C-alpha cells in the first residue's frame, strides 16, 4: 500500500506497529474510521505536505524490534466533513 501510493519501502514490522497503534478494537484490522484516523495522523506529521516527506515519515517508522527511528505519530480524530 505505501509503496504504490507514496513510493515508501516499509517492513512488515513497521506496518504492523502502525496498524496496531490505530487499531482501537484490537482485531488486527483497521476499520474505515481507524484507517482515516491513521491517514490524518500521517498527514499531520507531514509538515511539508509532499509525497517525499510522507515517504520519509513512513520509512522511518519504528518497527517494534528496538529500531526506533525517531518518528512518533499521535492519534487524532479525523475531521467530520460536511457537504454544502
């Protein structure tokens, strides 16, 4: 998913850690709401709002094996968008 969309090379462990952080019901899968929250958190961490910056953020996620790479994502609530 991250390779196709952002060109980011991530490990299974990195993605597992990321998913577990946003998997509020701990079922090992992300609901649409959890997925949107994860994307919002990634976008908030991307201060330059570029694909290159987002790729760096993803590639530097911790993998849970002690390889902390200095990126910490915080959980945010996605904005509820209204149709006008």
